[in-house]
């Protein structure tokens, strides 16, 4: 896969939260069980997503995590940016340090096109699409075992 494990987990966690009924919160432990993300790893990801103002966190009884804004207003690019999923500009995928259009490595053209397509998808897709697909496929019971 082109994205890191952290990026995949962040998208998975945010997608699961998008499926929750509006106003409902879920504890990190329950989110981890429902998504198969190891608790220590998930905790670090959730912290970054809260700092990026994509999630809200409430401590104590009745607390948990929920989306900070409607799912339609959270594009995947925001999630990926929050966890630094994209390599720094100029970083060489071939391992030569830095490369660009003027001094390209053998992978530069292909890697740049792939990176651009991922960014275009992430910028043009949002969490509402996940929630709608889950409802259409009747997969909204992701957290049923936790009730």
C-alpha cells in the first residue's frame, strides 16, 4: 500500500467514527476493539487528530471521542495531513536524498504521479462517503458488540 500503517489506522478510526450516530461518543478502547487497531497505537493517533481539531475528546463518565465537525466537512486530506502521511517535498523515493523535476531520480516521474493521485483522491473524498456507503451496505453495526 502507498500509505503508511499510521495513515491507514487514522483513516480507519475516523471512518468508524463517521458511522456513529450524530452526537454519540466512543471510548478509545471500544474504538480499538471495533477497528482492530492496537490501543497504544490508536491512542497516539487520536491525540494527533484531536490536536488537528478533527476530533473532540471528552474525559470522564459518558466521555469519549467524536468527530469535531460533520463528516461531509472532513476530507481525507485533512486526516492524512494531521498525521504527516505525505513525504516532505523534494524527498527522494529512490533514496538519493532530494530530487525534483530538474534533478530527478529514476522513480521521480512515476512516484510524483502516484503521490498526486493520492492527494487528489484525499482532497476530493470525505468521511460522509464512508458513512453513506456503510448505511447502503447495512454495515452500521460496527459497534453493536460493544453495547
